[in-house]
């Protein structure tokens, strides 16, 4: 009887080995899991980057709503406004007309 139980155990082990091998080579098996795991990690990095960008933009919005110096800086940099009487010196090309 001990021999039959031992054979049965090897049949189970062999069956598990065959199923594991098939899973490794099945497109929807282990390779897909590894690819999806890589996608998840990539999305986590992108989410962290976007969260940092959102935090930076929230700080900028707060500053533009409450700090007149921040508003002036934004108007000067983005809209290229100057105060009356100021002189503007263009030192190099920035990809467009000043």
C-alpha cells in the first residue's frame, strides 16, 4: 500500500509541475501577470509624479489668489507685461517675439 500512496503523490507533484509550466507559457498566465505588474509599477510612478505636480499647482493657485507679488510675477513672466517707464532688453532668442 505504501507504494501506491507514493505513486499518487508523484502524480500530484507531476500534475502541478505540468500546470505550472503551462501557466508560464500561456499568454494569459505568468507572462501576462509580469507584464501587468510592470504596468502597475509604471502607473504608480506616474501617479506620484502627477500628485507632486498637482500639489505644486495648488500652491501656485493659492499664491495667485493671496499674494499680489505672485500675481505680478506671473503677469510679467507669462504675458510679458512691463510697467510704464521700464525698459526691456532682449538678450537672446526665446523662440518667439518679445
